[in-house]
C-alpha cells in the first residue's frame, strides 16, 4: 500500500495484536502448597528466592522450565519457575 508521503506501509500482523500472551516483567513463580503463582523481581539466586518466599531451602526444589536448578544459580526476570516441596517417607 502506497501512502501520501511516497513510501510503502505494511499491514500489521495479527500476531502482533495478540494480547493473550501478556508480557510479565518479573519472573513468574508457581508454588504448590497452596497452589498459586507469584511475580518476583529478579535477578536473584534460587536460595534467595526461597528465602524471600519464607521457604526452607533444604525442603524445596526449584525448577526452571524442565531443569532442576541448584541453590546458587541465578534466576532472571523472564524465567518461569516452579517450586516443589521435597517429599520423603519411610
């Protein structure tokens, strides 16, 4: 499409207008007990995230995507994190 100023204007892709995947500036942390999602500002180490959420470091697993994270690994704002309690029994 040619505009009045002499250059071509491309139509906007419908994908750019899709607001179903909203931008989250903070990391999204999924907790299990009770089930909830919280937004936390990063970057921070996994153990600092657990402390901030008042969770015992040794009693919880931190998972980024499909990978288990060590307590000293850095978590970033764009990360999707899940925290699961460690279950043991006899």
